[in-house]
């Protein structure tokens, strides 16, 4: 790919240009769509975005022209909650759930997170990187250019560090961008089941200092849930993480009304994730503290649950909602943000425009990268996708389809379905 190029003949160019902050309320629906749009790229940055007639005179002789063929162009999806480094799969548990077993029942029998922990501990760093590269291609094929990447399948000092080192290596060796999060408090490992406080102390006094010393994570997350980590334990871990300079995120109220949303508000966390059981009081607490909710409808779908987060109530309360896949081997084995958009619209009654904002600009701000990615504006990184549709609403409407024709990360083509784009009929 040459250093400079222009993307022209876009049926809709969704720039999401607007105020430099997370979008809430009516702003969630403002996508700043340019009909017959064009995008000018120089190096890894966006130089200009506008109507074709406004951009034409800026296209110099050294620019290559990429014809979008009357397709939709929008920012790369920013997936703000994933678990992309692990060993093994849990197709057997998928079969068990299809036969009526619940997530909690499977976990009580030694399955769930601890099943993946056992496989991941055995795997080498190179094994994890090899598997991670496969999943990176899946994300790119679905139009995602940045992911938040959690550890949490090691639950020992060295295994957690191994996962975070794999994430760091993947960030250097794939076009996908990774934002690392330490999740040592994902579950209580088998060897500490009768010594909970010892494991919590291990996370606080040994894991966190090592992670911070090696600068392997930007955030710390805790699975605050009945049977996992109590609100008091979660408070202790997250408070220690803050002392080490890490941003705070929380798995909150996923399986029950555990108090996770209120804890996230009390600690002024960056995000509270899941929130399937969060009530009106929890939503108000998040609103007051300006915590961004990260909603994960893919996990609700995959677990066969009916309890989706109250997205409309959150939007009406003024929260800057984020959508993410929760990609993981157990409860949400999907890298597909378009599938998540469809679930957001059909099951949580978000509009297609709200869903796009939640999966791009709002997600970028939740990762501290709102000034760098999430919209197509001058000076931002050239992460964008040409989707094989004429109207952005088709992304959620035609579900189960891989819409991206071409994906660009930092101005370089990271995925192409066809070497040459033909114009849509």
C-alpha cells in the first residue's frame, strides 16, 4: 500500500465526527454521515474526510485511488471487552448447555473458567500466540481493528504474566491493536478454593506489582459476582490496582444483582461490564459517577438466557453505552461485532445508529483512545472498513454475514475479501 491514497465512491461515509467525548442521549444517533463521501489517507493518518467534490482537488499525483464501489465506509469497530488469549475450547460445555445444563452447574462440576485455566496453564507462550493470531484474523474479518484484551485464564503469577506477554506480542505481530487488561481476579483457582483470602492477597501483593513493574497492562478488571469475588474483595483488588496506576473495570451484575454496578460507581471505574441484572438504583449510580456501561449481548445469547441488559433505560439515563463481544471460549465464543449490533437492535431495542456509536467512538473513549480512533476525522489513525452494503443499517439487519470487504489498520490493508472491489449493482 502506498504512503498516500484516497478512498472514493462511498455510498455512505460514517465519520462519527462530533464532540470530543463519549456520546450519550441524542448524540448516540448522530453518525455524521457523508453521502458520496471520500477519505484521504497519508501514512497512518487521516488527512481529510468529506464529499467527493470537496476532496478531489486534494488528491495529488502520488495518491492511489481506491474505489469503494458505492459501499459503506466506517471506522473500524473497537471491541472493548474480549478474552482473546487462551488454550483449548469448550464445545463440550456448549453441548451440555444445549442439553439443559446451566453455566453455574457446569462451573460447579469443574468446568467453565477453570476448565480453560487448566488448558492455558499447560500451553506455552508460543502456543498462546499461535492461537491468538488465528483469533486476530477472525476479528479483522468482522471489521474490528482494536480490542481490549484480558488475561484471567492463568490465575498464577507466571501464567497471568504469560498471557499478558502473549497479548503484547500479538500487538506487535498482528495488524490488530490490543489494549491489555489484567484479570487475575477472574475466578478462585482450584488450589485456593478453601483459602480465598490467600488468593486475594496473592493478586494484590504479588500479581499486581509484577504486572505494573513490567508494564504489561493498562487496566485491571475483577469478576464481581456471587461465588466468585465479593464486593469487598473486588474493592480491595481494584483499590490496589489504582495505587499501581491501572485504570479500573468491573465484571458487574452478570449472573445476579451482586452490587457490582454500585461498586463501579463508588470507585469511579472507567467501565462496568455485563450489567444483565443491574436495577434502576445501579443505573442511577453509574450515571452519577459517569461510568461507561459495556453491554455484552453475545454472552446472554450464547448462554441461552433471556436477561439482556436494560440498554434503553441506560440510554435514557444519559449513559454513554458501549457494545462489545465478550469473545471467550465459554460464554461468548464470537468475534463478530456485526452480530452484536444485531442483538443490540433486536433484543435490547437500540437503534442501528446507537449501536454503531456504541461499538466505535464510545468504545474508543472507554479505552482511553477517543482522540486516536473511533471516528474518521483529520489526524486520527486510519483504521476503517469498507463494508459490502449501501446502507449502514444493513450491518445489523443482515445478521450472520461477514460484511467487510476491506479492512485497514493504520492506513495498511489488514484484510481483503477480494483483491479488486467491483461496484455494487
